[in-house]
C-alpha cells in the first residue's frame, strides 16, 4: 500500500472532496480499514436528479428513519453519523458523472454539502473524506502527499 495515502488519510486537516483513480480508491479503502474508519462505496450512477441522489445516499449510509431525503436532511445526517461513530470516514461515490450531466445544479449542491460537511468534521478533529471516481474539472485530485 502507498505510504503517502496512509499518512494522508490520517491527516484530518487535509480531508475533503477529491477525485481518485481506481488504484488510489483501493489504497484509500485499505488504509481507512486499518485506521478503523467507516468506509462506504456508494454507486450513484443511476441517479438522474436530486431525488435519486438523496435516496441512494440515504440507503447506502443507512440514515435514520427521520431522514427526509432533502438537502438539509442530508447535511444534518452527514454532520452527525452518531449511528456509526468512527475515528474517520471515507466515502467513495461511483458514477457521479451521470448526475452531473443530467442535473448539474443537483451535482453542485451535493458537492457544496459534501465540502461543508467535511469542514464541520475537521473542526472536531475527525477525517471525513469523499472520493469521486471520475475526473472532474471542479474537484481536485487526491493529493499525493500528507
């Protein structure tokens, strides 16, 4: 496994939303498992609009029954995660290019929420990494060093 990725994931101050290739995603999940982080692969390739994305995320992350499948509820649930406490979190979103093409506004809202949530977790000294498996101009690649 790549030592820089292990070190990077352990550095909560660097956590955020990034793009990765398949090898980086695999290494990140291995490192996250070793660090006792909660990990989740989330396939959103079938999402055509905001409602689809919100439903898929809620199901994959096993949100509580009170999750209302709206943007505010998504932000609330991702900022809490008390039902799956961990030292850190790594989410891999697969197929994000579909929602980006079909509903760019929903995609931008999703990115904004994910970035905000990562910042909230950083304030509590917890790593919250979101990795996207597609190259995107508006999302930086995962850094290669801690």
